[in-house]
């Protein structure tokens, strides 16, 4: 056995005992001996993920992908590191690539990778929602400022009106205060209604196709009980005659329309139009 492989085996043994720092040292020695083997980098990346050293894990994944661009583990670990670094858009791209590779390779990691895809999608929506709330909050603040400036101008003009009596000035001021208060209330109410409209910004997992990760439009169910988007599973079956999750033999004839799931999706989309672009 080559020296690099001996270090890899030693690293694997340490990893199995959760000695991740020790495993990293052994994988690093393997890399020094042979920097052309992507497995040494992905193994070290996994250790670094376990130790929450996400930037270092990401660097290892990048190196592994330079060596083999279709490295499923490298894409998967990269997605996890990116998600931990709060870079959900990049994490989503990497996790989708990992998922496609896992299906091609019939990897048992497919379901774990699928969950990472969903987690990346959810975090992406959370970031988008946070930005929306911040923008609307800033807009509300600016519009209140405009209303207040307009109110102050009208109050000043009313107080300087040479033709108005003191009583008329008092009455005008009271009216302007009431008008200003009403407009602020209406503005706040409008923003509250807008916020309520967008409050629910997450699609339930059971409404999402496990291959494309989009909301179901025409779901079908396989003989194993797993639902898929019809067009997506048919595309999969063109090249792979098996269920992507159970690995059981599967053909188009084994698929049945999932009418109850379709009805649930239609109802959800009717009530949450934003989810069409999820």
C-alpha cells in the first residue's frame, strides 16, 4: 500500500472514533504524499465540517472539484459549507449538482442531499423575506417623513395666515393634526396588510417534488408510495428504469395520478401566489 493510502486509512480510523483533528493531520499527510487524489481532500473537508471550520472545508471541496468536476461528495460538502456560511444561493446550486450526481451514481446519500437542497431553498427565502421586510420598513419610514414634512408646512402656513382669526387658526391646526394622524394610521394599516399577505413564505415539504425541488403541478405516485412531478420522473425514466429513492424497477406504467396532492397544491398556490416561483 502506498504511503498516502496508509495515511488515509489512519485518518479513517481516527474519524470513526470522532477524532477529527487527528484525522485531519493524517489526511493532510496523505495530500503531501499525493495531491492528485480528490478523496483525501473530501475526507478532510468532512472533518472540517464536523469541526465547523467551514471556510477550510470549502477550500478542500474546491480543490477536489478542480481534480474531478463530477465529484458528488465535493459538491455535497461544498453545499453544506456554503449553507453554514449563509450563502444559500451558492449552496442551492452545489446541492442540486450533488443531487443529480447522486441519482446517476445510485448513491444512498440522495435523500440527505435532497434535504440539503430544501434547506438551501428555505434559507434563500428567509434571506429574501428579510430583505423585503427591511425595504418595506425603510419605505414606511420615508413615507412617514414625507407626511410629517407636509404636515409641518401646512401648520406653518396656517399659523401665518393674516386673514385668519386666532380661533380659526386653532381649528385649522386641530383639523390638520387629525388629518395627519389619519393618514399615518392608513399608511401603517396598508403596510400591515401587505405584510400579512406575504407572512407565510415557506412551501411545505410535502408539496415539493423531490427531484426538481419545485412545487408540484402534476404529481404522480409510484408503486412505492413516493410522489414525483410527472414530467420530471418521466425524464428520469428515459435513462434510468428505477425509482430514484427505493432503486426498485419502475416504468411509466407504474405511475398513477396523485389527485389529492394535486388538489392540495392548487389550493396552496391559490392562497400563496408567490410560491409559483419557489
